[in-house]
């Protein structure tokens, strides 16, 4: 994944405060090459975040999948993140789903995340069409904080109602992601996306 793709996904739209927001495919890309969240009004590794880093190490080659999904086309096998390793999503593609599917990989013991909460997360986004990673806080090594109400619907569905400390995976329909695509991130209209998320903190 290149920095330019990261910047596209995490940069703010004119009416949204975060890159994961459902921007149209013709939204102008930001000119800054700094990380995502800063230009979007989100923060990476802030003092009020319980963790200042996301693990960057790859899981072991023989790590068992925590979630496998047969899609309407293709399939995925998700190895969830741990305190020491980033997630991995193996795609037999093209993978697509007609309905967004959420799976709790591990359950945290923190408070329940509300729909309008501000959350701090480590996450990875994978394109189901070709298996490419289009955005990853794990690759950057720093969590991102943002208002949950501003992200694409599939990302919100994955986090709202979970407990802080949980790890979650979600297979997102195009309608719940970027229905018009986001070419600068390699996302085409109709692409299903897969997010793997570690929920670090949440506040009202």
C-alpha cells in the first residue's frame, strides 16, 4: 500500500470528518502526504487513547483463521489481530457479499460502544475483488480516533454495539462502503470490502 492511497482513504471529504466516510468517487484527493487522520480531524495515538501504537508484525504463516466466509462469490479467511500482530485476510476472489456480515473475533470487557461514540481503533481494509490492502492503521503503526457517526455504514455496523477491547471483522457490501467506488484507492463500484478492527477506546 502506498502513502497516497492511505491519504485518499483517510482524508476528509468536504462534508465528512474522516476518510472512511462515504465520499463520492470524484472527491478531490488531498495534497498533503501526512497521515489520514490529521487532515480529517481525527487523531493518531493521542494522549486519551489507551494505546499509542498498533502492532505491525505479520501473523505466523500457519496462524489459524478466526473467521471464514463463503461469499456470494469467492471466500475469505481472516486471522484477527493480537497484542503483538496485525491481522491478515486471505482472499479467494473475487469475493463479494450481498449483505454486510459482522463477526466478533474476541470480546472485550470494556463498555458498549454507542452509535454516536468517538472511537480509537487499529484497523485494516482489504478489497474483496483482488485482496489488496487499501488502508491500514496497522501498517502505519498508530491507532486512529474519529466520530463513529462519520464513517461508512459498514464500518459503523461493525463497531456500534461491540464492547471496548473487542476485535471485529466485517464483510461490507458495496452499498455499505463506496457504492460509487473510490478509484484513487483502487476501489471500483460494486467492490465488497473487508475490515478487521481492534477497538481500543470509546467515549460519548
